[in-house]
C-alpha cells in the first residue's frame, strides 16, 4: 500500500483533512492530569472543575466533561481497560500500548472486522492495519517479541478471565491479542501537541497508516485536539489530496471511504474516537502529480546502518528509499559518519573500531547521567570524547598520526553528545539554584547556563547545516532552533546579570500572515522565499556570533575549537556550496549583516554581550517559528511556545511574521523590547 499525490502540490500544503483515530491511549504519566477522551489538560477553561472518573479502576481514567465521559466510558469499560489497570498497576510499567490494543480489539470486534488469522496469510492485516509477520517477530526474539508475549497475555486476561485460566492450564497463545499489540506497535504514533512532549499514542486507519516511510520524506504530520465547542467534526474524504496505489484491494477500500460504501469499513476509516487527537499530513517539499507521498518512521539524524536497524526491529522492513539506495552516499550521510574534516578520507576498519569505542564512551556517560545522577562526570567524559577529536592540530588531516580520533562536528555521535551536554549542564545549573547562589555559586551557575546554551546552539547549527542539504530535516531543525533560542534567552535573564524579570516588554501583539495561495505561481514564490530564508538567517546570526560565540564558548576547550556554531563553511567551503538548496548562498559573506535592523539601539548602557545574546535568541526563535509554520501550519504549539517565551507581565513586544506568497519578503519580524534599562529594536531576516 502507498499514497500518491492526486495533483501537483506545493510546499507547506495540507494533504489530508483532520483524521480521527480508531484507538488512542494517554501515556500513564498523563492519566491523572489529562482527559482520556479528548487528551486536553484539566486546567483548561473548557473543562469541568472536578474531573469525572471511572470508579471501577480507582479513578485511573478521568474525563473533563459529561460529553467526553459519554463518548468514551463504554469503550473503556467494555474493552477490558479497567481490568487491565488492576492486573498491571500504573507503577509496574507502561500500559499505553496495551490499552490502545484493547481499544482497537473492542472497536474491530464491535464492527465485525476482527477476523481470525488464515493459513498462509502474511503479512497479516487487521482492519486494514498492517500487523506484520507475528510468527517471524516472535522467532527472532528480542525486546519486541518479549513485549508481545507478555502484553498479549495481559490483554487476553483482561478481555476474558476464563481464557486466562485456560492459558495457565495448556499454555495456549492468544494469537489475536498478540496480533493486535503488534499492529499497535507497528502503526501507533506519538501524539505531541505541546512542548511538554508526547501525551500518548494513537492508531489511525488507512487514510494515515498507508503513508509509507522514507529517510528523505516529502511530508510530515501534526496533531490537533478536537474543539469541543464546535462539535466532534468529521473526516471529509473529498478533501484528500492523496489516494492509494498498489493493489485493487486498496482502490476498493478507498472507494468505500470516499463514497460511504462498505458499512463497517467506512466507519473504521473515518475514525472511531469522537474526541480523540486528529492527525493532518502536510507537504514539506513540492510534490508532483502521481509522486508517492512519504513520512518518516525513524530519526533522520542517524546514519544508514542505524536507521535500517531501527526500522527492521520495529517494522520488519528494509528501507530502499532514494537516500538509502543512492549510488553515491548523500552529503548528509557522509557528514553523519564523517570522522574528520576531510570527507574524502578512507573510513577504514580501524576508524570504525574507533567510532565504536566513542559510541561506548557516549553510552557510559549517558548511563552515569541517568542512573547515577552525576551530570558533572557525564559532562567531563563527553567533552573529553569530543576534545580528543581536536587534539594537537585541529582538523589538520595532513598530520593524522598526531591526532587520536576525529569526529566531525556533524557526526551523529557529536550530535548526540551535544544533546546530553546541553541537558547535563542545565541540570548542574538548576542544582546550583536549588542550593542558593552565593558569590562563588553565582559565577559557576553562569558558566553552566553558558555551556548549556552553547551546546544547544551548536546542536541547532549543526542540524541546520544538514537541513540545508536535506530539507526533510525541517521538523527536527525547528525544534532545535527554538530550544537554542530559549536556552540563550535564559542567560539574558539569569541572576548573574541581576535581572528580576524580562529585559523586554512582555505583552506580545503577535501576527502571523500566512497565505493559503495554492496556485502554481503562489507555490513557486513560497518555495523561493523558503530557500532564501536560511541565507538571511545565516547572514544575521553570523554577524552577531562574531562577538557572542566567544563569550558563550569561553572556558570550554571543545567549544572554543568551533569557529562558528551556525556557519560550517570553515570546515569545507566547496562542499557546503555544492550541497545546499538555499539560493544566493555566498558563504564568504556571512559576516556581513543582511538585515538593517539587526543593530540594537539602546536608550541606556547595557552589557554588550547581553544585547548580542538577546538578539541571537530572538533570531533563533523567530526563524524556528517560521520553519514551524512550514511543516506544522501557521497555528501550532511551537509558535505558541515562542510567543510565551517572548511574553512577560510588564509591557508589550510586537512580533510580526510574514509567511506565504503574498508577503513581499520571505520573513520579517520586529521586536520592541523595553524596560528601565534597555530599549531595543530588533528586526531580522529581511532587507529594508
């Protein structure tokens, strides 16, 4: 099964309507604070003051309103979810996948779509969902097989106590329950609608589950919670800009979806959870008519071997996408596996062994951080690992004998190290805040927050560099840019600078102008502006970083060895020029500001470093918000989060983002920041 575009589609276009799930389950940690039916937090105004709960499972499942309770209480009780929660208490291990499988079985059974397995049927499908080859998965063993065996038994006991007694006598296997759990593990996606992380998982019917994987996808997806004030809404088949291809069965099933034929199948395809989280698929690249539309099932910042291992262990297939099957390794994968600056160096077995050694060192440091609660030791080991790559003559490939082992700043191990280092240094800073900031702790705290911000920025910059050669990294780049902006902003407001509040006025008048123009001319114009945006961002930030980066990196050997965390032309100028999709890219002129309003105008004197950091944070946040609008739409939780970061209680800041083909420039913004110490006007990513 596969999905193909019914028409030519430009960048940043929704390809599907809102698709409701056929089964959904909150993660255990969110059951006390969120509605099981609609996934909304209880503190929201449209939720009742006292959540309604299920007495049968000791209030483990709760609802925000009578409507949500009425919509979900029968599936909750009849599926066996109550009994499962008593068989496996929440503190004994995660249950979201088991509960989703129970709900899926209940729905399919109620619709008469739960058919017993047929001899020779492989791969197996349940209600149109791929359940894989259960026998093969169990034979291979491993964590997935163990989870299926244990979970299948629990699900079976929850559905039928008599069956559980029979199993204990003869050891029979509940095949259908194991298949349902495998279908959930194969098809479920994490539901994330805020910066707090994934709320739970959801399983969607063929309108979503038939989108195949690619390591260079041309689409991504987002989630939206149902608006209870507007009713449950519906999935409108006529608004799909994709259709299935591959088999006659696929066409027949899609016909049932579009024209309401097929009875139960039609109900299943349109979704069964009236208030559950909806999913929308959106283009992140221009798509031609008839082209297959793909999303990703794995972390795109992993090298090919790791991606294939992950995909096989979870989904039992070998990826043959354009990126994986390219005759010449793509630039992004060359960097993710690159041991040194020179991309043409032979990656011999000795280098592979050295990389494995560093990977073990990374795992050990992470283990100490998570298990032993020792962030300082973790930081020391990871920075030793990274700094060892730069010993003696930094990146001088003509003296390989003088250096131990060199990882490229964009190597996948380097990226993972940046993530952990940013988190570990932030933990160190928080610990100092907890113990109190004296004169000595004050300086140490400031050093820790500088390091956390520097590694966050380096992670964002390295990912952005890879994004320039592979636009499908847009979602990951968006998250890292906003995280870096937030981390840098925390320095500007940190205690060592004596700030008791934001240095900028806080009530934001926020406007996002996003044109829905879907004409060929409009889409082409939006694409051109999208290509120009990275150049403008790099031009602005490269100028700021001439002063701000040395300030952030001071005192950290590895960070000081990085000339720029955003512009990596200092590593391989010719390669950068040839691999980027950005237009008009002149890597030799990044130090020249392209934005006339990037220079701050302060009413009163303030630290030069602080002004530069604030400007850098704003650029990262606004550019990240712009990219978020491309892959998630003009209204999404990331842009909301950026608004919150630039929101306080003492004044007003105005931020305008112009997106889409109707605007005169690809992006511009203006932030007015005022308090008794500082008046700042910052504009970015636009020539005036």
